């Protein structure tokens, strides 16, 4: 026989030998499975353990190594013997071990939702523990959330607990929308649900819901939680329109604080720049300080001193910020600025002396209404100082016209447009008189 033929014969013999060995191993494995199945039918623990050991020996004889523990674990799991199932899964290699822990978690979930309700919390704690061991915590939490969601609206609160753990934002939003679509008090549930997202978008949706319901404090808290500048600014603008400037400023500061807590200096500086553009220089200075931009903070303090006619302070601050040109501009125009300073002081005093109008809540409609008696007192006050206010406003226009520098005029306007009488009687851009004395009513001179 040739060498080539001998080689062929040798290969065939080896293949037959391998097949015979594999067949023998398969028989051992099948025998192991059979023994294992019988073992788990035994009620006597000692007998069962003895037979499990024999099954293990058959598996080993069949060439199995650590993977046999997955088979044994599955068998115990089918019998709801979770302790022995876990013990065997723990002896597997890492991938099979994780798979086994996930199977245990899923088994506990089934127990939780098919057994007695009183056992549900304990079973789910076990499930979450095994999902964690399987590196499938979020996946498992979403699965549990789905089971609660399927039970209906009465279980949405529990569903949300697990959806939040599972980062299931789409599911959370779905529940929030369902609440919102129902309307009424369920809108509050929708807002609370959106806040669970802990995102800017979620905070905005929650804040908008509260704002539309006129629950302003909750709206602001929601906007602040997500740093929703648009929402905060919306309410601040409303407060400014109601002449509640201090409340509005405090709101903007709180937004700055929220950015600071998140170490978002860029957002704080952007807010400061926006505030500065609106002429709120003192507020802008505080925001720049929070962002760590001291030089811009000093610059804003200089402009705040200027628009409030603290002229010496303004010159010093401008010099400190290396803006000698602005300091010189103030010095060169002091003869005109001094009379304007006196007028500003006088207007402040008149405004301070004006009776305030308190808001009362209508017992029938629940609407906020100004006190009629307070309104009458305020109207009588402004009638008594009508001539003085009109003269002041005309003098403001006269002295303003003497200023020649465009920038200086801009800052002087910032100072005086805060008075309602100035806005009513003068043109907001040129400060030219647009309403004559005989046409001016009491409402036009309210400061």
C-alpha cells in the first residue's frame, strides 16, 4: 500500500476514534442530565445531593467543565430552589454566571407579580439584587416598570420608581403626557413626573405647567431645578412689569446660584451679559462675581454708580478698570450731570412717599385685585404732587438735551426710564417732550 493510501487510512481511523469518543461523551452527558432530573425529584435531601454528585461526575466524564454548573443551576431554578440555583450559577464562568443571575432575577419578578401582594416588595428587592449581579440593573428596572405600567394608572407611581432607575425617559414622558391629557389636578401629577427626568427639558415642561396654573413658586422651583433661563426670565419680566424689581432681581440671582452650583460659569456669564444689556448693572455685577469674572463685575459696578449719579464713585471705579476715557467723560459733563442728579434724588423721594397699593384676593373668583382704598389714597397723593412731578420731568428733558455724548445719554436714559412719569411724558429714545401739561392725567405721573 502506498504512503498516500496509508495516510488516508490513518485519517479515517482518527476520525472514527474521535466520533466514538464524542458519542461516548454525549452518552455521559445525557446520563448526567437524566440523573440530575431524577435527583431533583427526590424529597430526601441527602439522597438528592448524592444523585446530583453522580450527575456532576457524568458531566465531567462527558468532557464538561464549569459550564455544567449552568445546567445544574437551571434544573434547580425550574424547581424554584433559588438558593441552590444561585450556588451553582456562581461557579460558572463570568458570562454564564451573569446569565444565571439574570434568570434568577426574572424568576423573582414573576413571583412578585403572580403571588400575594404582600410578598411583592421582598421579591422585587431580590430581583433588583440579582439584576445588579447580572450587570443588568437598568434593563431589569425597565422590565419591572413595564409590569407595573401594564396594571394601569393606579400603578403608575410604582412604574415611575423603576423607570427612573432604568433611565427610561421615553416611558416617564409617556406617563407624564397621559396625566397632562387628563387635565385638572392630574396636570400637577404630570409636572411632578416631568421633574423626575432631571433634565432641562423636563424642568421646563413642569415649570410651564405650574406657571399656566399660576402656581408661580412651584414653577420657579421647577425652572431653577433645570436652569431654565427662559422660564425664570419670563416670570422675572412679569415681576418687573409689576414694579416688583427687588423680587425679580432676587429671582435672577437664584438662577445664577443654580448655575454656580452646577459649576456652569459660561451660563452665569451669559445671564450676566443679558442682564447688563437691560441696564441692570448692579445685578449684572453680582452675576459676574459668581462666574469669577471680577473685572467685568467692577465694570458693571462703575456703570451702576453712573446711572445712579454716584459720580465720584463712578469715576473711581472706571479709573480702577482702566477706563480713563469714561472717567474723563463724567468729569467733563459734571455741570450737566449734577442737576440731573438732583432731579433723580427728588424723583426717588417722591416715589418713596407714595402710598403702596396692596393686593387682595377676591373671595368669589380667587383673582388678585388691587385694594380700592389703597388705590384712592395713591391717587390723592399723586394729585397733590402733580405739578412737581411734571416740572421735574420737563427739567430732565431740558438738561438731558445739553448732553452731547451719545454713550452718556444712553446711561442717563437708563436712570430715568424707571419712572413711569418719564415713560409717559417723554419720548423713550430722545427724551423730547411728547405730552403737554394740559394733556397729562394722574395715571401718567405715577412713578
